[in-house]
């Protein structure tokens, strides 16, 4: 499979394993495990997503066929962030989202299962709705 400089498969789907492995190899086993678990949660919730390795951002980005760029997994020194591109527009019933920017919000993950996958999937599903064209997408929120 041919890959671009951003480390994505030409036809979509998961990013090349060597690219993902190289990204996670720079971290402790605990951070790598949390990032791998979080990646699995995202891919389970978004089976049609295209995964991209962003070397410059040091993360794994996820693009939905209709909603576009939704979220990314960012491994850091002591934790992993799940960043939502339009996070400011998401309902957050469990109080997981943080951030002060104009649009992006993050969920901090320190270990697999914390926070529960179900709560993350709720946010991922909401991000798809917010990003998709139609009455529930961004056009509906503009006045």
C-alpha cells in the first residue's frame, strides 16, 4: 500500500503499522498502552474512519467519510489526549472535556479504561453529528 508523507493509506482505513509503532515507541509502556487502547476505542466507534499519523503534531488523526476530521490521539510524556476538533460544540454529560481554545477540547487519558470507553464513544458519536452536513451539523449552529 502506498503511503503519503503524513502516513496514511492511499485508500483510507488504518495508518501503516510501522508509522504507528514509531510514534508510540517514543513513550513509556504505560503511555503507549493508553494510546493503543484509545486508538481501539476510536476505531471501534468509527469503523469507516481514515487514520492518519501526524508526525508534526505527534498524533493519530481520524477522519470520518461525512463529518471530516473529528478527533486525534496525542500521546504525551505522562498521559494521552483525545482531542476533538469541534469539541466546544459537544455536549459533555460526564465532564470529561477540557481546554480553553476557540474550538478544540480534549479528554485526558492516563490508563486504559479511565475514563470508560462508553463515555468516550458518546463524545465520538456526538462529534460525528456535529461534523456531518445537515440539520444537526455546523450549519444548524450558525445564526
